[in-house]
C-alpha cells in the first residue's frame, strides 16, 4: 500500500470516528433533553419538623404569648405540640405569626 492510500484510509477512519462520536453526542443530548423534565425547585416546600415549629412557638412564648400558644395548640386538637398532627404545622405557624397582643 502506498503512502497516499494509507493516508486516504486514515482520513476515512477519522471521518467515520467523528461521525460516530457526533451521533453518540446527539443521542445523549436527546435522551437528557426530552425524557426527563427539569425538577421544579420553586414548587417544593421544605418539610416542617417538630423542632422547627417548637423553636418558633418557644420564641413566641418568651415574647409573652404563652396563653395564646396554648389556645392555638387546643385549636389543633392537642395539649402540647407533640400532639399536633404534622399536617397542621404550616397552619399552626401561620396562626402563631399572627399573634400580636401579649397578655
């Protein structure tokens, strides 16, 4: 085989390799762009924990809202925070944030 035919064969192999790489890249791009929607971080709310709610209520209690906090707990069917259904934590916090008259 002459040097020119070896060079032509090498060029052809490089072109075939480039085509294969391009096809693989296109396939990967298609797989990641069309099949999986991007997660919507804005629509995911953080889960409220007992400890987080307790911290807010403790601050309100120290600010003079102890009686109102007790009333809120009873509103949600409990005598203490651990008796409140975690599904009600968000509403309980909203109510606690609305407390304004310390008695």
